[in-house]
C-alpha cells in the first residue's frame, strides 16, 4: 500500500519540458529565434546557389572532390557513358537543357556532397531521353558532376527505368547500316503481306524480287523523308549534342 502511494506521488514526465531544458543547455533562449532564422536563411541561399549552378552553361572540367570520400560504384568514364547513350538512344547534356523537374532528393544529395567535401559543385550533366531536354533547333534521368580526366560522379538517379526492349529497338538507329537492315526487314515483311495475284496472275521468284525492290524503295523513301523532315540523326551523332537536328 505504501509503495503504491509513492508511485502516485512521482510526477509524470512532460517531454516538451525536457526538450526545453535540453535546448536551454546548448542555446541562448533570447537569440534562439534569430539562430533558427539564420540557419533557414543559409539553407535557402545554399539551395538557390545549387539551382543557379544547375542552370549554368559554363563548361567545368572537374570539381574539387575529396577522393577518399567518393563511392567508387558511382564513378564512370565518358566512354562508358557514351556507349550506354548510343545503345539506348539517350543524351548526355548539361543540366541547363533538362526540362524535367529535379526531385528534392537530387538537391539534397548535392547539398550533402558539398557539405562532406567542403566544395561547391558545378558543371552538372544529365543522362536522359531527348524528350526530357530543351534542345536547340539546328524515361530515366541520371545526374552527374565532373571529376576530371573524363570521369564523372553519379549524384542521383530518379524516375522510371527504361523499357526492357529499348536497347534492341534503338539498335536500328545506331548507324546507317543498322537502319538499312531495319528497312530491309520491314520491306521483306510487307512483301510477304502482298496478296497472291495482286499485280500478276503468275507467282515466281522474279515477281517476288520485283515486288520486294518496289517495297524497299517505298520504305526507304518514307524513312529518308521522316529523317530529313524531323531532323533525326543516328545515336552516335546525338548522344552529346544539344541540337534537335544534330
């Protein structure tokens, strides 16, 4: 009975009061609001500077990273980036041309990197499909910063993964020879779809070849018109070009 009375005498713990006591030990209560306002102001200025650097078109060859703090899994050479861009018909351009919205996580990663390495990051580049860039007229973004000597550091990846068949489909647009193979395959399929006796009552190898050549010229004409009219080019030519009709 006496133990029960002692328990009732003990006051309950007010967490807010405990927080206030802890804050009073480390900060001056009279200037606490000013300190918070100063921190928020610095954070806003930091974010504004990062956004300004992302919009900057200045070419930067390297950033002052502390190499021992870098994660080797995030370091890529320009040749590796080029091959991926060509295989999947992607572009590797300055972040200024990116018209998509950068996620908050990307900005947080930049702020975190700058704080850890004690530096200001510049020269950002992004891997993404052409439609996500604001290209000058002549589905999986990755944000990079240059390390120097043609090496780049992956800062953040966002968005959805690419379609599993994208590499196979884009193979036909890697070069003129590959496009020629696509034209040949499409022409052959269309030739097989021509009903027997449509042009002549007799079916023979020579007739089939003539029909194929006619179809091949028609498909090639459409491909050439499409390519020139819309300013399309091969993967090897556009992977690092800022121009729509590069």
